[in-house]
C-alpha cells in the first residue's frame, strides 16, 4: 500500500506456508541480517492489478511533512531577508504608488 501516492496492487492467487525447506529459506535470507526466518509464504499468482485510487486515503508521515515544512520556512525566511534588504535600499519601508 502506497498511501502518499494513493496506489495499491491487488493480487489474486493462492498462498502456501512453507516451514520445512532450509534451501528456500537460505535463498530468501538477506546476507548479514541477524534474523532467521521460521517460515516462508509462497504466492502463486493468477492475476494482479493496480487499484483505482478513489477510495484510498492519502496519508503522509509526520517526519516527511516536517521536512517539507522546514524547507518552506527556510525559504520564507530567506525571502523576508531579501525583501527587507530591498526596502532598505529603496529608502525605508515606504510604499510605492498610492497614498
């Protein structure tokens, strides 16, 4: 499930649990990973499809939002400094045109 992009894949088929195949478990074990599998689920697919996003809620992780907001805050601060420098160069905070 990819909540941020509102995508998911539907799978049709059969699954079977394998507990007594050391060779299969060895092939699926990531080198250097300390955990050891106790069982494997093997899927035999008949079909798959990418699902319509209409009913998938959009979800974002807080740390991703914080990173994006922090970048925006930094950019706003930069632009505010630039604006202040431009106003100072024009002789203060006087408004152009108008009253």
